């Protein structure tokens, strides 16, 4: 086994936090995979470094709404927000918040409400309770205060930014469903759009083009024809409503295919 040095723990931690697996780390350290397994078995510091790196990587990859809007509030209002948060933990906190907010100007109350909306997961009801502002006051602001309306509309942009950042974070982390959705939407012009399939008269068509109309090799058309015949027989047997002699009557698309395969 290769000689292990304590300082290697730092390198192992950094590589693991950056997403390197055991094989990659072993190669970087100049040892075999089996040698690295031996290090993990023998040295608890190596195991700790890997465990801590995994935890720190997970924590740093999490994008939460609080972290996203943390710096949205102007510093001058942060003190007021801290008091609101502190009072909110008390049984009689709502009355204290209401009294405090009553002393603030309308503009400051509006800014604190907007921030509360973002910090409440964009829930207006929770935000109004958080800053002790009646819904009637909110409705009056929306009806008569153009500046507030403009401020409130910014919430929608921030929400979209947060969702977009979360979505892109998933793609960067290799999330397959997110990558597929991203390609189908953002890269639709590069050929990643979905192809819709429709069923018309028992035949599968793409973009309203029937298989019988396509210039396909006879062996492919013959296989399709057999499948269509079988499907028609199954559907007829299930419904049991066709008059005698109708079971073998070819459908229009079937007739077109038969004329091509002979």
C-alpha cells in the first residue's frame, strides 16, 4: 500500500467536494483503486474527509428561497425586519409588530411587505400576517398607488428568476428530467422539440402524415400491414357489432399499403 500522509486529507476533501469519485481521487493521489479502499479502511481521517465533503457539497448545492432573496432588503430596513422576526416568535408578537409598523411610513411598510411576500414563499396571506398589514390596506394600495403596484409586480420577476435559477441548477447537477425539459423548451429550434403522434383510422401518423403515404421499403410496409390487420381483427372481435362480411373489408389506409406491397 502507498505511504499515506496526513496532508492528503485536505486534497481528498477538496477533490471529493468538487464531485470526484473514489477512482478519480485514487488516480490523482497516484495509487490504485484498491489502495484507496485500503486508505479508507485504515485511516478514519480519510473517511471523515469524504463524509464531510459530501455533506458540504450537498449543502452548497441547495438553493433555498431565503438565501436567494437574502440581500433584497435595503440595509436600512434590515433592523426593522429583525424586530419583526423577533416579535413573531412571541405569543403577543402580532400586537407589537402592528404597533411598530404603525409608526413607519407607508413606503417602508410597503417595502417590508414585499420582502415578507418573498420570504413567505410568495404567499400573500402569510406575508400580511407577518408584517401585520390588513388585506384591506393591501387592496387599497393596489388600487390607488401606482408606485406600489410597480413594486409588487417586481415580486413576479423575482419569483421567475428564482425558479429559473433552480431549474438551471438541476441541469448543472445532471438531473435528467430537467435536462430533457430544458432541451425541449430552450433548444426546440435545434431539433429537440417533441414529436406528436396521432392515431387516425387505426393508423399511426406523424404530423398528420399516414404511414401508407410514405415511401417505405416493401418489407416494412408488409410488417405494418400485418400489424394493422391483426389490430382490426382484435377491435372487431371486441365490439362485435359489425355485420357479417365486414370483418375482412380493408380500411382505406390498409388498401393503400396493400397496393404498394402487392
